[in-house]
C-alpha cells in the first residue's frame, strides 16, 4: 500500500506542472526564477549538511570531505556529467575514509 501511495504521489507531482501550465501557457516569472536559483541553493545546502559534523581541529581535519568536494566541483565543471562527478567523488571519498584516513 505504501509503494502504491508513493507511486501515485510521485506521478501526480510530476503531472502537476503540465496541468498548471499547458503547452503554450508560460509559467510566471517567479517560477522561472525559482527554476534557475533552487538547484544552486539545494547543492549548497547539501554541501553544508555534509560537512557540518566534521571537526577541522581533529584528525583527519576534514581533508577527505574538502578534497572530494573540490574533486566533484572540478569534474563537473570539466566534463559537465552529473553521474561521472557523483560516482567518482563518492568512490574517492570511500577510498579515502576506509583506506587512507583510518
């Protein structure tokens, strides 16, 4: 029942923009603005959430996190591929925290 409820809710949320703004009807300026600003705000919030619990004055001094954030930013800027930057960043982070900074 939960899976069905989640599937129906997801479908309705995906359908909502097409119902509110049918083909030919332009969305309001506020919606366009949010579409350009929200992705950056969400990524910033995720970065802050990921590093908020790290103590920079204790070993490993948040080095793996900061290195991987920079790596993901570099890879995304260079190759413009979300999947590549996320997978490589996650893999390198796991390697660092489980193999290098034990």
